[in-house]
C-alpha cells in the first residue's frame, strides 16, 4: 500500500514545475492589474484636473499600504498557510482593481488604490513561502529565478495590454477588463497549485520540519539587523525600478508626444531585457561568484547609474528607450543577489517573514519614487525627475557593503535571533 501511494505521489520535479507555472502566471496578472494605472495616469489627471505631483500621490497611496503589508503578509503565510493567504489576497485585489474604474476624484481613487495595495501586499511573501514548500533546496534557486522573472516581464506586458484596452474602453473600462483576468487567476491559483512536498522530499533529514510556525517564533526574525540591511539594499534597487515603471509611459506621451499605443510598446521593451538579465544574473552568481554578492552589486549599480545618466540626456524617444533598456539589462544582473540571496539561505519555515522583510524595502521605494519624481517633474522637468534615480543606485551600493558576503556569515547572523536548530544547514545547501 505504501509503495502504491509513493507511486501515485507526484514527483518533486513535477510539483516544482507546476508550482512555478502557476505562480508565474499569477505574478504576470498581478503586474497587469497593478500597472494599468501607469498608462492611464495622463487621462486620469486630465479628468480629475491633477498635475504630475498629485498623479504620483495616487501611485504612492498604493505603495504605502503595499509596503506596510509585506511583513504582515509573511506572518500570515508562516502562521496560517501560504495557499490560503494567496487566494485571499488575489480575490481582494481583483475586486479593488474593478473598483478603481469607479473612482470619482482624487480622494476616492487614493482610498481604492490604498485598499488595493493592502491585498496585493499580502501576496509576495506568501508566494515565496509557497515556492519554498513545493521545491527541494536544489530546485529552489532555478525556481525562484524563473518565478521572479515574471516581475520585469509583467512590467513589459502590462503597458502592451493596457494601452489597447484604454483606447477601446477608456481608462475606467480598462480596469474592469483586467479585473476579469484577475478572476481567472484566482481560479487557477485555487485549483492549480499542488500540495506542498513532504518534509522528507524537501530535506535529507528524515524528521519532519514544520513549514508553519507560531507567531511569536516567526517574529524573532524581525530582530535581525542583518535582514534589515538586505531591506535597505532592495529599497535602493527598487527606487530605480519603480521610478522607471511609474513615469516612463507619461514621459513618452507628454514630453515626446508618442501615441498611447506607441508608449505602451516602447515602455515594455526595457523590461523584456530585465527579465532575461534577471535569470542570467542568478546563473552567473551561483556558478562563478558564490559567496560574495558585493562583487556583482557594486559594479552593476555604478554602471546602471552611468547608463541612466545617458538616458536622461537622450534627445529622442528611441534614444531614451535604448539607454533605459541598457540600464535595466545591466541592473537586473544584480536582482538575485539582492532579493534572492537571503531567501535562498533562510529556513523554509521563515521564508514568509524573511521575504516580507526584504520586499518591504523594495515597496517602500515604490511609495517614495513616484511621488518625489512627480513633484520634480512638475516643479522642474522630467530630466530632473529621472536624475533622482541615482539615489537608488547609491543606497543599493551602501547596502551591499554592509551585508554579509558568505553563507557562513549569514547563518551566524541568524543564529543570534533564531534557535540553532531553525538554521538548518540542509536548507542552506544550495548556496553553501
């Protein structure tokens, strides 16, 4: 009977492949739902009589709640279960995607986008937790890289999808249309996500290691200054990422007089390059530069800052996109070293809170970048606004210089706050 059950159990490879596919699709729709507003901002601003500062405030309303929910979302995933948290998050943000099309002014739009951010903010750490539960340590590096590639790819697809929807149905109808995609995503997530692997399939040890922990135990990770340093590094990285995503479409339409459809197509090009770069960067680091992410992050961010400076000086829309593409191509070589490295080394049962901590920094950047850049664009120029992205490169470099560079140093830092048995070497095998 036991042999028969073993025969019927899906293989670890099949579970991992299905999990990555489901989470990849879900993340793509997450980004489409989230970023349709970046194409719609000029139309929203015109209807509500808003300058770029207040348009940026609409984006910031989302990112504030999105950032604040990263750690609570991780705690929910670690204590209540990843699947339950993800389905609740996806259902909630789908409802408020549709509600965005009902806004009647600045105040109502900000409230809707803030609640939308609450539900979206519950999802990232839960998806990391779900991936950790359904992969072996040897699979986790590749699986995390493929799942994470959905983020820049989603940034590429979102404007391409949003532009024709806005042309066909107006900005309100575009929100309602993408909400239908969100509903389909909830069904796929509920029906398609496989059960977690057994503990014996995740680790070499025979004893079971729980993937849900008591709340008090999960909160111990918040005491780790080392984890907060990774948070700082990801904040700097995403000041650049969210600044570009938020304002390039408006810049192309308003300063370069590119059509809505053309702006959608052009704005997506750099993020295709970023998706390719993200996967390549994880491979290069794991194969050739293991144990010292500083050697990747510092030169990458210096080169990125230089390329963004050339982008700011571009005279045509095409030249601007070429330099932006070069910048994202270089920048995303460092993504897995900044965001993925601590998550690959964390024990599975702390993946939710750990992912929430690091992602909090990245999404805090989303609360800062759109508003500051909108203010600078309105008060001075888009050139000054895009120059602000250099601050992100500096923060990422500082973070790289103060974070641990080896798995041993990382493990020692965790050991000060977590029980010794929680920091199991078997979980760290992929980066050891």
